[in-house]
C-alpha cells in the first residue's frame, strides 16, 4: 500500500510539474511555486520582475519632494502614508526627460523619454522600458506584460502606443478564464450566479492537496483565498458598476465640461493592486504597468468639489491644493498597501515578492498646473536595490538628471546587459547598488 501511495504521489507531482495550474471546464488557475512540486531554485539576478505605477497628472511638487536628502529626511505630506516603507524605497528630486516639452502629452513619455514628433525617421526610439523588458524577460510567462488601468505609457518597437485594460472584471477574466470564446462565455454565465472559479477547479484542488506538505497546503489556501476575495469585490460591484453615472453641472477652472462622478473609480484601485499580486505570485507575468487615469472625473471623497483635472490647475490656490491633496494622498495610501502585500507574499524561493520586484512609481508630468516635464515625481522600491534615501540632483541651468539614467540601472538590476536607454548619459548604480 505504501509503495502504491508513493507511486501515486510521484505521478501527481510529475503531472503537476508539467502544467502547474488547476484545471476545470473553462477555467485555468496558475498556482504559485510550491516546494512539494520540486521547484528548482532560481539563480537569476537580484530582481526578476518589474511593476510601474503611474498617476497621469503626477504629484503636486510641494507635497511630494522632501526638503532634506539622505536617509533621515522628513516625509512630506504626500509621502507620509509610506513612512513604514521608508527603508524600502528611494525618492529622487530633479529627474527630467530632457527631450520632452510640456503639455498633456508628456505623461505618455514616462517610460521612454521621447516625444512622438521626434521619432518620424526612427519609431523604434519610442520603445518603452516595460516593452523592452517584455522582449528580454517577459517571454517566459503566460503574459509578457499586463497593462492595467489607464493607457498611454507603453510603446511598442513599431512606435505604437499600446492599450491598457481598465476593468478589473475583464483583467480577472483574462487571467483565469480559458481563451476559447464559446467556453469562456458559458463559464461567465455560470459565474454570474455568484459561483466561484474555485468551485470549478475544486476536484483538481483536492487531488493536488493530497501530495502537498502542510506548509504548501497553507500557501495554496492563502493564494486561493485571495482569488476568492477579489472575486467577491468584483461581484459586489457588478450590480452598479454599469449603471449610467450621475452628472454634476459645474463650471470648471478651464473649460465648461460637465463633471462625471465615477462610481467605480477610484475604489477599483485596491482590486487592481490585488490582481497584480495574484499575477506576480502565480508567475503569470513578470512585467506590469498600472496607470491611474486622468480626465476630469469627480472623486467621490468628502471635501472634493471639482474634477481631478481642474484641481491640478490650482494656480497655487490653497483651497484647490487642499482638495488635490486628498486625491493624491489616496494614491500614496493605496501604493503603501501594495508594498505591504509585496512584503508579505512570498515568491518561489520563499522570499518576499518585493525583494525580487523593482517597483517604479512616477509620472512623465512634473507639475500638472503648468504641464511641466521637469522634476518628475519618481520613487523606486524593492528589487534588491540599496534603498532608504532621498537623492537630489543639481540642475544645470534648466536641466536636471535624465530619468533614463535610472532606467539603465533598472535594466541592469533585471539582468539586461546595457549601458544606454533612450536619453540616458550614465546610470545611478552608485546610489542604488
């Protein structure tokens, strides 16, 4: 009997090693790396994943950049939610895209540092950092990249801006439902009745648990529980998320457009971050971009009276800056929660995801009030970097340090052998490694 059970376990482990996902009709759930399945140790570079979070209109400079440099700087207002992660991140002042002018379009240049008008003879120059990484390290996963939220920062080698998916429900479907359209449609119909994809793979889960250690059973259960929680959050909103949004007539600072109260956003932000964690944990992708949308949406927060875009054109008015601070503090708070999860969820080697993931936060717009592309709000976290400080670069006339110098360091940290990217002149390894 013991030999039979041992043979069965070997067969199960061998079979699961070949596919590493739970299977049900119309559903495929990738599972995190488990010791019981004999996952080999990965000897890749210090970092092997990249996540970029980008608020379309940047962050108000007066609340973002610290006054002091070094490790013991006082956290400014917009960074205070990140105080507990001080040792996990690095803040930069005076990073620029020197070849980018002002205007709304500078947000689109965050990950490449080049304007469309400057690449007519060489569109490959528009290739963004995330898509270069997709070419180099993204082909080993089911999704070379995940582009979430608002689009506009990812550019292909052909010089084409790539779309993003703003619906958590659609992203969830893409991650876990089969691609066959007919099967996918039937599965969606089933799930609309408040069922769970975990019900569909229940038998496969039971078979897998028979050969897992207690530690791996706990790890798998935590992962599946996180999936179910995301399901519940999406389902709870399904009753109202497609309801036409109410309008509030108001004259904005610039223009006469009506303000739309967005019932789904920004509360979907936390779900987006949870989906990112699931995708990284199950090795569905190594590269994610998440863009906070711009536009003139009216945030449903107490104290907000004007649309987001209108508030960014504050002209330093204290009342408008106060409202803008509410929105941007929300962004910082959500980002802090994301770092919390990256520090608690483990990768295949039992290390926190944050240790092996370079997390970039920033925007191609430095001061939204003037649509400036100078002094961009940028932080980097995790990834095995030597974090914990604020670095301020001296400006040479109008120009600061090229942001693409940081991108060279990120590429190298992810194992890409290069000493140039876009407008870079060097790297920042002396500060980060």
